[in-house]
């Protein structure tokens, strides 16, 4: 019936929701492929962040808002948020390289 919850739903079957992984897999590519999954997706992620930044820049108007007592262009705020995602992506890649042995 609608509205009833089933105790079986979501009961620790996270591996079944990711079809390519077997129990014990970490989700990383084989070392014979020349790098981890993050290394392959890194340039694509940076390119998409750049495209998103351009869309923000050309889509938002030139309005201003007051932030901490200073006038700030409206389009700067989402660019700062996107920049924080870029920083997080760069740091995640560096951390992955350090964990793999500094390649």
C-alpha cells in the first residue's frame, strides 16, 4: 500500500546499486590502465567547471549585492562556489596521488 514503509528497502545493499563493483572492489581502475579513475576524469571535470563558470558569467546580470558591508557583483558569488568545487577536485586528485605513491 502507498504510505507503508518496508523494512527490507535499503537494508545494506549498497553494492547492488553500483553494478560494476564486486564485493571488495574499491572502485579504482587497474594499475595497468595507466592511472586511477580520478586521473581519467580530472581534465573532464575541470573543463565542465570552466563551462559552468562561463555560463554563470554570461547568464547572470550585472546586479550587485551587499556582502559583509561591501558591494559585490552578483555573478561573483556562484563563481566563488564553483571555485571551491575546483579546489576540492584538485585536492582530491593530489590526495589520491599521494595515497598511490606520489606518481
